[in-house]
C-alpha cells in the first residue's frame, strides 16, 4: 500500500495490475478512467476498484491537489512485475468532466 500525492493536473500513465488495484481518496478530487470508459470523478472518502488486467489511469483534478491510498496485491512478486506500464495519458484523454 502506498500513500500517493498528486498536484493539480498530474496523473499516472496508463497501467494495469496483475491482481487488481483499490484506490481510496484521502484528500482532494481524483479523476480516474478505465480504457474505453468515461473519466470518473472520485471525491475524498470514496473508494474505487480496478480489476486484474484492466488498463487505467488516475490523478488529480485540474483545480485540486489529491492524495490516495493505492492498494494492490503482488501475488509474491518482488520485482515490480505486478504492474505493467503503458503510454502517457494525453491531455485529450485526461479531459475534465464538466
């Protein structure tokens, strides 16, 4: 588990987790998206889950700092192989729901 802090507009690259990932927003406003889905707004105190192998990204809304607890299982991996990283999220993909 990691506590991750984001500045406004910052976000991860596209990625997936072999055993899935749970995010719990502890402060601010999170934006998250699964490949092919809509950008989701996640408020402080809310929790979301991404199933194993689902490509997704998450980060801070443009007008908020954001912190979340990122939780995932490693299935015994100690070399970082539980996470597969992809391309950077473009500004068009990031968008911000009105």
